[in-house]
């Protein structure tokens, strides 16, 4: 009987050890697949960015997502508590939103060293977005941008990760370098360095 008990105990230990090994392998494989996917591109990735005014008030959100084919980046802004009118929206270089003037965000995201503006023959910055956002008399506004020149991948020339999104006090004239005469920075959101 004693040898049989020893055999059973050894078998039970073997099963436990095998289970631990298999679980560890599964976890490492899943992590490697997730890391590999995010390292190559941001296809299917998404981030939600809180936007704050210069006084720290909630100004809404920017939801940034990349299509499954990794081609189009979608930026959806849902803004509130901002002055009525047209406002420029840009991606800025630094992931800093230091109130009250947000100057720490530096200039527009511009890895190709171009000039500003969608209508500028020398442009445009990678951080320039194609239209202004309209804020209504109720101080709310929404806009969705679909762009092919930005991503949520790891390519520094196209990725918005680790930068900031800025709302300006005036409309962008889409041609004047370096800012489109958009005026002061009135709301800002830090885009995280990695996506979901």
C-alpha cells in the first residue's frame, strides 16, 4: 500500500507542476502577442483623453481610435463648457497640459518639419486637423476627424501617443504658419504613451 501512496502523491505533484508550467506559458504567450501587436501598429487600438480648461474644469473628452486595418485614425471630440464659436484643434508636441497657458505642450506635432495649415502649399503639420470645432450657444460641441496621416502605433512620425490635444480660443485659418492665427490655448488633454 505504501508504494501505491507514493506513486499517487508523485502523480498529483506532477499534475500540479504541469498545470503551473502550462499556465505560465499561456500568460507569457498572451503577453507576447499583445506586445507584438502594439509594437507594430495601433490597429484596433483606442484611447480616451480627458480635456480640461485652463482653470481645471472638465471640458469633455477626445476619443482616439484606429481602424482595424491600421489606416484611418478617428478622433471624436465631445466638448462642453467652452466659449461659443469656431475653435482650432491641434495635436501638440509634448504630453503636458500645464495651466493656465498650456505652453509646456510646445508647438504643433511636426516631425516632418513642415509649415502650418491644410491650405498651406508648404504644409501641413502632422498635428494639424482638417476642420475647426463649432461650439454652440449652449457651450457644447462635437466633431469627428478621420485622418490617414496619424496613428496610434509606435512610429514616431505618425503616432499621437505621448503628445497632447489642444483647443484654441479662435478658429484656425488653415494657412498661416505656425499656428493658423488660432490664438490662446483654452483647453488641453494629455494623450497617454500607450493605447488599450
